[in-house]
C-alpha cells in the first residue's frame, strides 16, 4: 500500500502494490493491512 500526500492532504491510496503485506500475512499470520487501517482510523478520528 502506498500513500500519496501533498502538503497536509492525502491525495491517493495505492492498494495494487501491497509492499509485503501479503507476504507477512502468509508467513507469520500477522495482518499488517488491518493494523495499518486501524491506526489510520484512530489517527483521523482521535
């Protein structure tokens, strides 16, 4: 997953390139993507 940011604005979320999220899940069973989205939601909502 990639995030594009310009200034203080998130302009794009790229989900076609998971940057090892799938490999980590397959090998360790750790859901990095879910953890990332939970942290992002907490950061946005407080």
